[in-house]
C-alpha cells in the first residue's frame, strides 16, 4: 500500500455479490453519486477513488443482521467478508473529522449492506506530524503518580452523585490513607450545583496535597471537566492551579474536536471515559471496533482510555476486553502511548488473566466496591488488589498467595462469585 | 414531572421482569454500583436517584436483539417496553456532555438488556438559558438566501472529491446561473491538498458575489470547515470575509463541544451534516432515535440538519424520514428553530408526500444527479424541482402539472423508477 493512503478494514454482510457491494462502499465514500454527472472524468476517478484492496470471504448467515437492506430476488443467504478499502489521503487531507466522515460516515446507511462494522484503520505518517497525541501517556502518568512496575490502582468516587465537595474530599483523604494511586470522578457529574467543580477541586486537592506533603505520594485525581470548551479550559486551569494532576473527559459526548482542542491547551493528562461506547459497538455487525476507535482518540491526544474489565458487569466478553488492552498497548504511528483503564466489577480476582494474556502491568486497575466494600476497609481493599497483581506477575495462584496475604483472602471470600 | 428533572424515553428489551430491568438502568445512571458502599444514605439516594416514571409494555420477541445479555434460567422470551426515566438536573447540572453521559452513556452496555434505544428527551428550561441554540434557524436562513414561501433548493458539489477550486467555482457559477438557492461541499472533503479551503472559498465566492451583484440573488454556499477547532474558526472567518453565508460541519466527528464552541464564535449559519448516523441508529433496538438526537444539536446551535430524503438511496424508511422532518419543525424549549435538510436521490418526485404529511415548505431540498443530470441541464433540473413543489403545495398530481411544465415532465421521464 502506498503510504499516502488510509487503509480501513471492515466486516461486511450483504445479499449482493461481495465484490459488487464492496465497490459500492468504496464509490460512496469517494467519488460516487446515484447517476454519473458531467465533470467526473476517468482520470479524476482513478486518482481519487477509494480502492478495494482485499476481500476475505467468511461464513454466510441465513438472516440479515440489520433491517433496511435491498435484497435481490432469490437470495437465500447473506454473505460475509472482511475487506480492506484504501482511500487517497489527498481526498480528505490530514483532518480527523474528515477522516472519520470517510471511513465511518454515510456508509453505515447503505442499503446494499445488512451488516457493516469498521474493524481497524491504518494511517499515513502525516497524521503524526499534525496531531501530537498523548502528552503524558504511560511513562508520564507513572511519573506523576509515582507508581512503577505495577498497575496503578484506582477507584471511582461513589455514590456517583450527591456527595458535597467536603464529603468527596473526606472520601479522597480516606482513600489516600488507604494507599490508593488514583481516584476519578464519576462520568455522571462534572460541575453540578451540589458539587461545583471549583469547590470540589479545592476541597479535594487540599486533602491530597497535605497527604503528599506528609508521605511524598501525590494521589492522582481525575476531575471530570466534561463541558463546553471554555468551561473545560477554565476547569483544567483550576485543577492545575490547585496542583491537581489529571482531568477527565467523556469522549463521545465532548467529541474529537473538543478533546483535541483541550489537548492543545492542557498541561495535565487527559483521562478518557468512553461512556456511550455500547451504542457504537454492542451489535456485532454494526458500528466500530475498539481497535479503530482507540486510534482516533490517541490522535486527539487522550492519555488514558477505558477498556472495561474482565468479568465485568456489562455485556462485553473477556476476550474483547483483552483485545482492547492489547490495542491500547500496541504502538501507533511509532508512539502515541496510551494507558488502558480496566474497570467495572474489579476486585483483584481479574489480575491473573489479563497478565497471562498481555504480560503487561502498564494499566490502570479501577475498583469501586472492590475497594470500598472490602471487609477490612478501603486500605485492605487496596492491599488486596496489589497482592493479586503481585501473585499474577509471580505466576502464583491467587488462593495460594492468599494463604499468606490476609487482605487478598478476605477479597476472595467476599467477591469471588 | 417536576421541571427540574430531565425526562428520557427508552425502548427496552430484556429477559428480566421489565420493572426490575428498568430500575437497574435508573440505578446505573444515577447512584448505582455493584455493591452498596458506605456514605450512600437513603436520604442521598432519594434526592439524587433516577426514577422510573412510566412503563408501557409492548409485544415480546422470541430472540434477543443484541448479544451479551444475562439470561435467567427458563426464560423463553424477551419482553419489550417503552419506559420513561427521569433524572435530577441537580445531578448533572446544565451541561450537554454530562446530559449525554447520563441519558446515553454506560447504559447501552448493561447485560440486563438485549435491546436499548433512547427515543426522546425532555429538558428543563434551564438548558435554554445556558445554550443559545441556532443563531439563524429557518427565518435567518431564508433571509440570507432570499427565499420565501417555498423550500430552498440546493445541490452538492459532485464529484465529491477531485475538483480544483477553479473547477468548483465554475460549477458553482453554472448552478447559480441555473437558479439554485443553495450549494454544499461534500462531507468527504474540507481542506484537502487539491482544494485548500481558502482557495476554494475565494474562487467560489468571487463567482457567487458577481452573480449576486448582477441578479440580486446571493446563492448560499455551505463550505465544509470540519476540522480542528482553531482551523474551523479560521476557516469560518475566511468564509465570512469573502461574503460567504454558510459553513458546514460533520456533527458526529466534530462533536458537541466543538460545534457549540463554533456556534459561540460564528456569525454564519451552521449546516449540520449527520454522516455516521447509521452507526447510531440503524439497528432498531440499539442507539438513539432522531427525535432525541436532533435536540442535542439544536442545543449546540446547529441551524440546518440533514434528515435524509424520501425514497432515498439509503436504508431508512420514508416513515422515519417524515418523523425526522416533523421533529426538526417541532418547537423545542420554546424555540430553537431548525431547518430540516432533505437529500439523497431527490429530483422533485419526493415533494408531494412530505408536503401532504407535514404541510410545510420550511425545508431544504437537495438534489445531486436530479439537478446535474437533468436532460435539459442544471437550470431545467432546478426548474423541475420548483415545479414539483408548486404542484405539491397546490395539491395537483405531478403528472398533471407536468403537462404544462416541460422541465418537470423530463424529470419524471428520466428519474421516476
């Protein structure tokens, strides 16, 4: 493939001949319209049209995955394939929104398809020149949080809503005392009347700064600044002025241009929350795979990205979560280091499996109830999770390790279903 | 419902008792976690929790619409309901990204559901105080374009990619001469190497300004400025400086914060392109309905919004398109006037039906091939569409009206399938 082309991989499902349907997609997303128009010369078409680069047929299905498909007479099955389509960079320029409009735009509505999912994208190096990407990534985050050679262990402020700044600060102090590395706001609140961001930042950082002065350990707190752009700038500055070390953003509802603008102005890591992700991915034959999705956010400059957790409380399979962790850790355009964030129903029991499969401790491991509801209290909850990761790295069974690690034993008794 | 609550309507599908599943959704999106944690008092919970306001059972289905669902033993069907859930405004504050994180966030991943779609939202008036909404809307757009009492008739520059600024300007001049009201760039290109935005704006506006000086009619051209935020600002200013009257943005890939920031700085109407919409909506039991979606963009300040067209080349049904047109024209928070944009495979034949169903001419009607590939040329193509709308408003059958309107007759002969 020429380096000047964007390559997109799709899963397609169609009642039409596969090659024909794939060409419709390529046409729609480059030079196509419903009738030929004057000015569309062969030369222009050849230079700018998208090209089908490969087509690998998969098992067909008997029923269409999506409605609205145009079915030719006599069709008894829906063919499936994995295809690669390349787009000339000259069409779109080095431009994130136009890239997305090309690889993930109108095509989902084409009635030639009963299923269409964007699986992956590969981009020319030009994107790296324009988009600086994560400012802190894995190494920068570790340095700010003072955590080496093991996952950052974190938690989410719960209840999600309702706590005053003073109550949040009290909880943060308790968690700091328990040895936590990282705390995050919930995605449901950023600057609500009952906990204005400025007051929350000041109350929380007062406690965390004091803790840092005493112990040398600055707990990283991701304040949710998702908002209008000017408010995000202002709130970022408030966090920074209070010696905070992280801001959090709901990626899908702030959007690529907003996150990228924040990155351009920020001097703190951006913790990327992917809420709304189920809408984009839960259907197996519609939407976008995480492998493609996370590349867009790396370009926009996100430092941490949520990937769900193993044995989570949501609908995602463990296999998909592991794939997401690996995707985050894979270098992109020669860098763009991104810290995957595991969360949802975690308590330490989910340490061995991702470690065996990825051999990495470059991740953030968030537990809510797993820490707060530990029978020995939050400090014991944090200790149990550290112990679980020690066991995982050493290749020792959790139950064996728990014999000499009381906190882990209590976690196993309480949380293992 | 108290005015201080956000009301969201969902379609749910679940193998669990409906009430129980609905309560899980409400909990997850307000105070919930997987175990009870200290600090979560009954008082806090009552004040901040989301409430199930209504539940209307629908016909069940035999198979789950989505994978990843937790199925209780012995379940033979998947229950469906339309539910209303209210959220305290105090939880999220008046904040567009936090609103979306609440009504359309993690909930799509809940394994209690085999289907979940956000159908509509109702918001407290506080949102109108914070978000000024469309700056031009229907009346402002009509005034700029000089079109009263009929739809604005427009087209898309085709081929989508490949034309130089000079070629685009030539085409714009030809279309202006043909009597067009509106022209838009394609969503696939904004500022690409072969047609830098600045050069395109200057070339096109030179032609359109000259045409306006001669005829008094300023054709509205929506330049696609989708890009990084600073680039969008700069490009907006270039359009304005050249006496252009519209900018276009790919909404889903720029995002809510970016569009809202542009609105705050813009002095031109924002033409909202919804490419990528299929990903959010094509599955009947996943994602978001247009009724809810368009309200978010009205808050962000979009003036025109694409709704597809009747008998379109995509997968959407005519019934859904008509619902979308109506949704745009329905006042929201007492105003927020939004111009619906019909496009895709339009040539005039799709005038009578939407008119009969909506009795409105407050829309933009875009035809690509329907204008450019008309046997009599683009001027005849524009005339044919105007004639089709005259017939629709008068309640005359198109074929009857075509007897005395040659251009319409030629369109019917060529385009009616």
